[in-house]
């Protein structure tokens, strides 16, 4: 390997790790190889709200500082899964930034709540093709057939050993986490092609880059999303439509509670070889508040979504949280067998 290449690898590793550290260390600015990056601007708020259920406080979302707020009211965006967590935060944050946000949720009561927050809303269930059709038609009717952005976000986790996940449970998860996203995206690509512009943002995960024990079903859906999105980016090259993946690690939301609910529905713990591991896992799932010290509020994702929407050359991938920078970098450098040892260690053999 040439020394230029070795230098490049070392630089990439250092930059990635520093960015990850910056994600974790409040209030810092980072100077790396001539680049100055202003870091997550929501630190004070995050610290003062540490442990609080930020997803319940949409009014507190969106307080990020960027050079010039959006003025163009024609910049409409459709977002899926806005009943809680990242979707809710991104919807309210973008609306405060001047976007025409169409916040969608699958349950009518959540649609109503979103409307009461002053958002434009549509009902959209990713498992239901008719619902996707209706939602897109509804939005396009209000925007005279235009749509600038799509933030694919609605999804859920299903923890459990691969051998404990049935075909039906796997199919159900893929219907939401992948097939619904694919169908919805295909509905908006033709109109974005006509416009000659558009931004498609896929909320993937660190578990789309590398996996952990008991995350097989979810990781499979995110790995599949990564493949689909990388292909889409190539196929849309030169069309004016940009496609970006967001790769969050732990983010404070309803994700764990919803994953726990799905686990109870689909996994027969008593009959499992892993029943003792599940006891430890359930304790983790039942924990309220941030999952671990690297957990960030959903504003950390909002910041990347804003960049992906507004930068003339959005990135293909946005890492969020220190675990993503670390694991995303290590998996590019280490052999699989070494990576496996690290993943088993950090997951405590699967209990974490
Ligand atoms: N939180 C994390 O640590 C984390 C890390 C990496 C990636 N992510 C990704 O971030 C995205 C948002 O998750 P979150 O953390 O904000 O979790 P969340 O609070 O559980 O939000 C998930 C959203 O997806 C919606 N959803 C589920 N099934 C749906 C369906 N069939 N049709 C439409 N919407 C559906 C949920 O609606 P209901 O309320 O109706 O169920 C909810 O609004 C997901 O893609 C997730 O994979 C999260």
C-alpha cells in the first residue's frame, strides 16, 4: 500500500473519531486538517434536559443554528413516522425553519395531535399501499404536484435471536422498514425527476453498517436499505435528485419502548435457547431515559437532515453519535473476526 493511501486511512480514522468525540463532548468546535466544523448546537438544551423525554417536547426541537434560515416556502417535505422521536423532532424543527412540512403518522389520533401542533398532516401507514397512495395524492394536491424532500423515517426494531424470529415477524418488519419506504420513494421519484431537483433522506442506523447479537431482523432491514439506497444514488446521478443516508447510533425516542412491544408480540422467550439472555435484554428495554452515555437527543439527527436538504452537495452518509463514528470506522479497517470480538464484547455477549 502506498504511503499516500496509508496517510489517507489514518486521516479518515482520526477525522471520524474526532467527529464522534465531538458528538459526545458538548460545546466543542473541531479543527481537523484545516476543516472547521461547528458541532451539535443543542448542547445546552440537551444537557439541561438530560434524562427528560425530549420526544414529548416538540416545541423544544429545532433550536439549531445555521447561517441562513430557509426562506423559500416552496420547499415542501414529506416525513414518515412523526408520532414520536426523530420524526416528530425533524417535522417541528423543519417547520420552524420555514419548510412546508407534511408530517405523517399511521394512527388517526397521532395525525390529530400533529395537526394540533400546527403541522400539515397526512395519514400514512407504510404497510398499506393504499394509504401510501392516498398520502402522496393528498400532499401533491396541496403543493400543485411538487415535492422538494422526502424523509423516510418510520420504522421499528424487533430484538431477538435470529433463530427466534419467525418468517411472519420478519416479513412484517420488512413491510414497514423497507418495502413501504421503497414504494413511497418510487411514488415521488418521477415528480422529482420532472422538477429536476429533490432530496431523498433515508434514516438508516449504525446497525445498517455493522450489527450486534439479537438485532438480526432490524439490522437486516437496515442493511437492505443501505444496498437499495446506494443503488438509487447511482441511478439518480445527474438527475438533480440527491439521496442521503443518516446513520444514527442511540437517539432518545420511543424506539426502545416500541421494540420491547414488538419483542413481546413475536418472541417466545420461554421456549428459547436464549431465555436467560432475554432477561438481561428486557431490563435494558424497560429502562427509561437515555439508553447509554452516548445517547443524543433527536436534534442531532435534525442537524444532519438540514444539511442534507440545504447543502448544494449533500453527503451520501451522515454519521450521528460516537458509536456510529467508532464502529463505522473500525469496520472499514479491521478483519471481520476481530470486529466480531469487539461486537461481542460491547454487547456483553448479547445481553446489552
Ligand atoms: N432511536 C434510535 O436509537 C435510532 C437509532 C438508529 C436509527 N433509528 C431510526 O430512526 C427512525 C425513527 O425512530 P425513532 O428512534 O424516532 O423511534 P420511535 O420514537 O419509535 O419512532 C418510530 C416512528 O415510526 C413509526 N412507524 C412504525 N411503524 C409504522 C408504519 N407501519 N407506518 C408508518 N409509521 C410507522 C412510529 O409510529 P407509531 O407510533 O404508530 O408506532 C413512530 O412514529 C427509524 O427509522 C429508526 O430505525 C433510531
